[in-house]
């Protein structure tokens, strides 16, 4: 297949409220691929794209996971459909767990369930990382922690909460991951209460100060086809949070660490490996792997690497070699998130992280938009997804300082809500739903 050729057919792009799904629709649509956008929300920004050729309403994967699977299987069975593009954990979970059923119609560009479970269970992931020689932050199950006189955080053990991982979850449901929690030193939580609220026993890690990075890659049956990297320059909250200003970088040590873990896992498909560079040691410590397309995907395309295109080509039997022209130094903005970052600086307080100057942050934000006029949603050729995202924030009365609606923990828990996962934009499940 010539480099400029694009196979005929349709792609199902599953859409959430993050920029990555819109980017995938634009990328494939501009290449002449017919796009079928599937979402469990009528307000999906990708539905508004002029490159959306067909809209399909999905059941909620949180309320009816098996019907969600069945609708995707019906789409996969269409003769014209060549692949499905996953953008959240529930998507890749369904594709992997029911891989044999989907494989009747499509060439899988996603991992087996055995491999996915090693990524979703962060304890298994960290074991794989250690075997690959990659640094891992100190991590324990919540009930194994006996020293709370340090800066600690609690986060979900699993990347998705389903009956495959947690017995309490009904087979027909999935539970979204709760926000990561920051603990004040010397002020431990009510352990049973926290387990109840998080829906399972979470892991606890020592807080590592530093800059977050990710390495993204496309793999074909254990072989890396190409990779890119991203530095988180600003998040929704000033301590970090989902990435709202991201820069493409090229750091050999980061590439070596990320690919070592994916090689150890014999990965297949796309993945984004999250790291934090310890400001004290300079080491890259692994945080997680997102086993699907990531929210800050626009940054890669602005930097010259069209992941959806190569994913599409791999799904159609083209195994490369692929040689995209990567342009490190390119950066991109999620504008609503930039406003949220400024709001956080102006109105919020967090432990562990010194609050920056509001004036300096505002000046840096404006300056970066002048020097790096690239955006996640905003595109003059396809303006409606940007407008839809802004309207959603108003209609849902979304807190300007968050990327999603949140459930505040009780005062007795003495925790501070924050979300360091740079790629997650899904909703949090309330405590009463888990009861």
C-alpha cells in the first residue's frame, strides 16, 4: 500500500466528551474514511463534527455494559466497517473481553484480555515494569499502609471497575474510577469508608513531585511501529490534573522506559504510558498505562503524527513500516481547561504543591497561545465540536475547575479531591450507587 493511500470502508469512533474522539473523527474523515460516531450521550462533541457521517446512540456502559457490547458488535458486523476506535477504558475492555466475537468481523487492533488485565491491575503493571527495569513508585494496598506521616495519595487499583476485577460489580454494569485522593501527612483516612466510596480496595502511593510525561505508541503484536511523547505543562488544577496544555517532546530515557514496559507486555494496538519525572532524582517513574486513544491526541497530530490514520491502516492489513515526521516542540491547548487552570489558581488550595502567581500564570497562558497557536477542540475548518463542548459545560453546570462532575467525600475522610490522571475525563460514580 502506498503511503498516501487510504483503504475504503467505515470506522466506528466511540465518542466521549474529550478532544481525542473528535480528533479521530477529523483525521479519518479528512482521509476519506466514512466515520460512524457512536456515543452514549446526545451531546457528544464528535456528533457535531462535519466529518461525522453517521451518528449511533449507545447504551450507557455504566448502566448496561452488555447492551453496550451488543450494539458495538452489530456495528462491527456491517460489511463496510473495518475497525472500532476506543477512547475510554470501557471501550477497550469490551473489545478485549469479547475479542473472539469481534474478531469474526474485524482485525483486532487492541490487546487480548489477558494482556489488558495486566495493565488494568496496577499491581500487575508495576510488577511488569520492574521486570523491564523501569522505576516504580512505592505502592501498597490501602490496608497494608502503616505509616501515614508522609505525603501519600490513593487511587484506584484497576483501570476499569467491572465484574472481571471486582466481585461486587454486577456483570451488566461498570463503575467509573473515583478521583485520586491526596492525604495530609499524619491524618489517615477511615479505611472502610474509603474502600466503600471507591468501590474496591485502592492502592496507596507516596506522592512524587515532578513533571508528568507520557509516551504514546502504536504496536503490532509486540513490535513498536513508532512512538511520540508528551509533557504536561498545565493541568485542569494547578497541582496537575488532566492535561490542558501539552507539548510534544523527545527524551531518549522516556522513550526507553515506555517501550521497555510495552515490550515486556508484548503489546498490541495503541497505548499511552504515563510517567512522572521525580524532580529530586530525575528518574522517570511509571504511573499507569492508558490502553486506548488518549484525550490529548490533538497534540500528536499537531506534531505531525496521525495516530488514527496508522491505526486505520494497521486494521486494514498494512503493517508498515510507518515513518511519520515527528515535530517535537509543538504544543496544543484545551481552551476550556486553560480557563479551569486559571480558576484553580485563583480560588483553590491544595496540599503538597505551592500555589503559583495568578498574574504570572495568566501571562504564561496567553504567551503560550501566541507562540503555540494550536488547539484541541478549536478548529476553524470544523468549529461546531468546540461550540458543543462549551455549551455542554454550561448546560451541565460543570464546575469550571474540573474536567467532570465530582462527588465530594465526607468531611470525616479528611481528603482533598484532585485528579492526576492526565488522560481520564470520565464521570465519577456516586457512593450510593456502589452501596
